[in-house]
């Protein structure tokens, strides 16, 4: 029996590769994508991607998608309450498994497993503990295409965002930066690849710098630091 599964879709490369592998696995039937969006900006949480491009992307995947609407800076209590409402609705539709594109952030994995176990939802991590240099190489060899939409200013300036990832990109990352940005160094928008029925067109817009208070919880993926704030460069993509 194939497990009825919903996938936590971020719009980026790790999600795309994890979904690719899950779709090859006869043990799972991926019937739903869920994505959190910031209702203040109508953009994907963390990535800053316009909601219109997310919709074009999920349409190209041909998998039903729902948006989880979050306020601009939700507390953990608010976030967990909203997620519980979503999970409850999915359970009523007989979903039993939840899949993620996480690779090796143990605290985040444990957080997800703990939260979902209380609802009797099992977790799936198709990329877990795989070498990130091998993963990004595989991603490119499969024909996926992705562009950097935001990056932590600790490592990058505005010239970095808006870059399409290729072998040269990977070989020239600064020392200490994970090839997949697994520590939150950068995030991407995947706009083409073997799981899409068509590429998603866009043009590059303005680049914007913003500062945030550093999160204190395991439920966020930003660069770990002792600093109280961190800066992010965003590249706006226009549908």
C-alpha cells in the first residue's frame, strides 16, 4: 500500500530534489504540497518569492497545493497553532506521512518529528545525511535549474542574489558555506527540471537588503550565530 503523503514545499532546490526522489518511490503517493507564506508581503516564508511564481511553480508540478498563511513575524505559539489546523485537515483527508527536503539539521528534524508524532503523522526525509556536494551535483546533472533569491549578508553581497546555480557557482562558494546552503546561507527558486511539465518564466527585479532579529527556535533555517540580528539580501523575481 502506498502511503498518502503531503510534501512541505519550499520552492527551492532541496525541495525539488527531495520531491524528485519521493516521486520515484512506490512506497509513497504525494498528493499534496504545502507552503507557508507571509501574508504581509504575499511571499514565500524565508525565500521572499512572490506568491504568483509559487502558484506557477506548483501548477507546473501538477500536484495540488495549499498555502499556509502566516503573519509577518509569528510567535512559535501562533506558528504551531496554524500548523496544527493544517495537519488536522490533512489527517481528515487520510494523509499519514509528511515529507521534507532537510539534509542534516538534526535539531530541525527532531522538532518536525516530535511535533508530527503527536498527530500520528510519520515523517520522510529523502535527502537525509547525503553529502551536499554530491546532492547539488546530482541536482544539476538531472537538469534542474534554480536561481538564488536570498542570501545571508554574513557571507554574500547583493551581487550574489539573482545568480543561477551551475558548476562554477558551486566550485567558487566561500569557505565554510555549504554547497546546498543547508545552514541557511542562501535560498533558491527552482524554475525548471524533470518534475516540471514546463519551465516557469520570470524576470529579475530589484535587490533589497533587510535585517531581522535572530530566531531563538529550532523551527527556522537561518545561519547560526551569536548575533542578535542578521541581514539578508533578496532578489525580487517578477512573473
